[in-house]
C-alpha cells in the first residue's frame, strides 16, 4: 500500500506525462485519432487465401490484400521484381497495340499499377485483381508450368537446386505448388502445401490432381471441364506467339466450392458483368465472357486436345485409349460437349463464371524468337491428365 503522498506523486507523474504527450499518442486530437483509426482499417492485411509462394512475415514479401479487395505483391529483389513489373506494365500498357499482348490480358489478373504504403514510398507492390475475390468459398490451386523451373540465366547451383526439388518436372511438365479445397460435408477447407505436389509421381499424379476437384462428396467434373476449356485458350495463345518464354510461372485455378452460393451469384451475374470495367473496388469482375470463350473453343479445343494426347503420349508414355477414342470422335462442336456436362448437372454447377484459370508469377519471363515449348509441353501434359480424370 502506497503512502498517500507517494500515491499522489504517481498520479501527478502520469498526468504530467499525459499532458506533455509523453508516449507520443496521448495528446492527439479526436480527429487525429479517428483518422489514424481509419488508416489502420485501410492497412493491407496478409492474403487469407494464399496457397503457395512467399508468405508474409517470411522476408516480408508475401502477398497482401488491399482494403479495396485487390491483391498486393511486393516487388522481389532484382532482377525478379523489376522483371515481373516490366512484364505487367508491358501487357497492360494503354498504348499497347501488340495483338499477342492484348490477347494475353484476359489470361492474367488485371494490373492496376504499383502501390506503396503511405509512410514507405520506396516499398513497391504490384496491385493486382484478386482472382478469387468474387468467390464465396474459393477452391484454389497453384500449378507451376513448364519443363524447367529455372531460367536460362540461372547459376549452376540454382539449376541443380530446382531439379532436386522436383526431378520429374522435365518429364511431367507441371508441379502442384499448393491448394485449398472446400469440403461441402464439413464446411471447411483442406489445404496442401508444396510437399504434396513434390511427392506425386507419374503413377499418383492423376489422383493427386483429382483431389483439387473433390469436395468431400463428389468429383466436380463441371469444374474440370471448364478448367480444360480455359487451359485450351491459354494453350492457343502460346501456340500463336514466339516472343516470350515463361519459366517458373504458374496457373492459378479457382472454382466456386459452395454450390448453393454459386447458384445465388449466378442470378446476379447480369448486374456484375455490367460493372466489369469499374476498377479494383468492384470485386466481382468477370474476365472472359461466354461468347469469347465459345468462339475460341470451337476452333481451338478439339485440335489442341487431340494434339496434346499425341504429343504427351509420344514424349512420356502416358497412355489412354478411351481418351484417344473420345478425342477422335470429337467434332468441331466442343461447346456442345461441354454444355452437356453443364446441363447434366442441371442447376448450380458448371457455370463458366464459377471457374477461373489465370497465369500468375512472372519473375522469370524473357523475350525470345521461338515458341515456348517447355510451357506448351506442360499445358498439354496437364490437359492430358485432366482429361484422364474426366474419363474415369
Ligand atoms: N492475383 C491473384 N489473385 C489471387 N491470389 C493470388 C494472386 N496472385 C497471387 N496469389 C496468391 O499468392 C500465391 C503466390 O503468388 P505468386 O505470384 O506466385 O508469388 P511468388 O512469387 O511468391 O511465388 C499464389 O499461389 C496465390 O495463392
Ligand atoms: Mg509463385
């Protein structure tokens, strides 16, 4: 128990310190306090649904979410960060007239330029559309594409390190880096980290990949089918260009895990599409319209899938007769095949807007004068395995 005099002096000290602004915060005005509170509320937070890559806190370069719903990716140290920024800037430049780059835009998250924290103007982030932003229960998977995870300028040690991480990359052409899958029976997510993808062999690859499309009750064949369409569009882009090579780049898969909400969202789709150009504040951006997808599918998908089957079979011996027959029997009307899958499911499932496949991670993109055979190989291999899953 303190003496009354001593107690008094303690109160005095606290009061004095308060009036003098002792800890630097106590003498701010109500308006300042309010604005600081608002600023805190607007501060970016770690992206809750990140499934792979650098995580926030580890070297502080993880993905963040801006309060307007966009995703913030801190620039990595040179040359990787500037390379990725240059790539996005080039593709989304207002004056861009290059038809290949313009066609590529729809396969990337939208780019909204760079962003820096107000108090750290030198810290640079890429401001990107959140590809999973409009989904209620997004199932997300990051798949690295290509036969090589290292670029042509990588040191010998770096090359060896990458090969050691997944020696099958050269043969398989893709690697699952992480996933989270919504389970309708439990209402929770199952997540898989890098080690999951690295543990997959040629034998277990199909089952390993199929897990992304299993919601605890059923295999979401509608999501597989639509993902195939979108990969085919990306493959088509790669087959038509000879100016860029991509190393250690990924495809980000997203589909709506909640069947009920998927349905509810579809009913509001007409409205959200009208707002597509509204910018980052609009979290319901829809990138590829049905008509766009259909026009390219009719020409692209059949030949691409057929070629994919022959190509991957020839190179690595994955074989499937049923797939081959199905592909041979396919007419140019790939749309109607997919529509059947959609309509068989009758209501909630199979809506195109409930599935996304976008290219991400461009820290190792290089100019070239030949087609990107490594990436094309990876896409075809991935298509082949997805088709096999559908057939089973
Ligand atoms: N535009 C985006 N929308 C939604 N999620 C994203 C987006 N970009 C990245 N992510 C999430 O962050 C992860 C890592 O992103 P990535 O660009 O590959 O970073 P890193 O260079 O660290 O590998 C992805 O696996 C994904 O989960
Ligand atoms: Mg990555």
